[in-house]
C-alpha cells in the first residue's frame, strides 16, 4: 500500500486504496501504518500495536476531563473478490467484504475535521484489528484500552446493505445478537450400507437431532424473545454404500439476552445428547461462548438519535436489531456507549464476494461522528 500525504485527503480515494490492499485479521500491518501516519499528520498523539495491530489516536484540547471514543474496524476477510471493480483487491483470496475499509475511511474523515475544530476534552480514536475473528476488541481491552486512554463513552457503527441508503438504525438496548458455537462429533458404528442393522448410523442420529433442535426456540424460549439455532456445517462419510463411524457438525446459537443465552446453553446440549443417545450413538462436543449481544446504553443512544435528527440525517422507520454479531459488545460491557447501523442501500450482502461499500456514506457518517464528538466535548460547560 502506498503512503498518502496526510493533508487534504480525498477520502473516497483513500477508501478505495484500502480496499485495493486488504489485510486479514492479525496481519493489518500496512493498514495500521497508514492510519498512524495520517493521524500524526493531523496532530494526534498516536499509539501503535495496541492489542495486536490496533492504533489509538488521541487529541486533547482545553482542560476538561471529558472524553469520547470512536471506533472503526480495519481487518478484511479470506474471500476472493468477484466485484470486477477497478480498485478490486490485489491480494488473492482476501477482500474487504464487510465494509471495514469504509468504516476506517469514515473515522479518518472525522479525525481530519475534528483536528481543526475547537473542543474541550479528549478525543480518542480506536482503529481495531481482528474484528472478523472476534479477537480484536478483547485484545485491545486486555492491552489497557480503557486504562491507558481516556474514554468516558464509546461509539461504533456498521454499514448495512439492504437498508435505506444513508438512514440510521439507532436503538437503546439490543442492536446485534450474541453468538455461541458448538463443535459436535457424533460417534456411531460404521459398516456396509447393505447391512444397516449391524451399524449405529451417526447420520440418522444427527438428522433427527437437527430436526429436534428447532423445538428449543419454539418451546423453550420466551415467545417475546428472539433466538436462532443454526447448523452451518455437517460432514460425514465418503461413499454412498458405506455408513460412516462419525459425523461432525458445527452450530451457532444467537440471542439478545443473558436469560436466553442460558436457556440455549442448557437445552441445546441436553437435546443433542438425548436424541443421539436414543439412536445408540454418542455425542461429543465443545461449547464455546462467543460474543455477548451488543447492548446499547440508553443515554448514548439517545444522544446519537438527537445528533442525527439535529443534522437532518434520516432514521430507519421500524428499525429492529440485527441477528448478526459484533465484538463491539465487549466495549459496551466496559463503558457506556452505542453501536449504530447505517443503511447502505441495495447491493450484495455482507461477506459476499460481490459486496461493494457505498462511498456515498463516508461524508454523512463522518459528519455524524464529528457532531457527536463536539456535542460531548463542548468548549463551554
């Protein structure tokens, strides 16, 4: 990635340069270096390698102890791009398929503007690595994000295809789901497909278990709560006439509350064990708690709504929480804050090889970040 002069940036060109040179989670070396170079050029104090390749830029004006944190994610995905864009990824098998290049450009555009504005307090800009693998937020927190840098309140955003372009989804409470994972192995007794009575068929066992799993949401979860149980991977056997010894599967469980998470963690393993045992097979699995749900704090969400309305930026009518997950949840467990969803208009979904970030979002989103920061860091009490 070529360096760019850190003055008077064309942020659409910057976003496209980031898109052209994506870096996977844990390998965001050049991306981080470019961000640090730009921030220094605008007068920020820059700390690199926070929680890996994380970059934190701080700017203090006046004497107020007030502070605000704004976060962008910077990593890409192991996906081969199929957009055909002139600035498509030049790294084989890697692309920005989730809009992190856009999120970074938005925060950098706000950084440039805020460096020129009067305020009273400390602005902390967080450029987080490794969001796609769910490791970056926890790593930055473990590396002292909230002890080394002043952050009273924290905000983040995510662009979202399929929602009205430039419209904001802002809610108090749940805005994205928590997610847990199960790696399951069903152990039976293999044999010839012509003599199934001499086997314990793990494929039959897991098939019945998968069908039964849907009853957890239908009969164990409060109807006014939301939960999703997904079997996203299943592998077993090689030949059509051989019953395999084992079958392996991977599941995700999504939820918006601690109570629902606890029910899923209790009922899903119990049901898997029971159904599979009923067919004479055994269920071995690991249950891994992943992201908690993204739970916006009421007052920061209220401030974001007020800022959007004051600027004439439209809101999404009837906006509802997304059932995807985000490691921004870990920040919100440590500090008050809010995570905002920004409609990107029509286009390929997130994590698609044909996903293309909408550059028209950069200016209005950067303007909202600027307004939120200045509202929090007013130069008069």
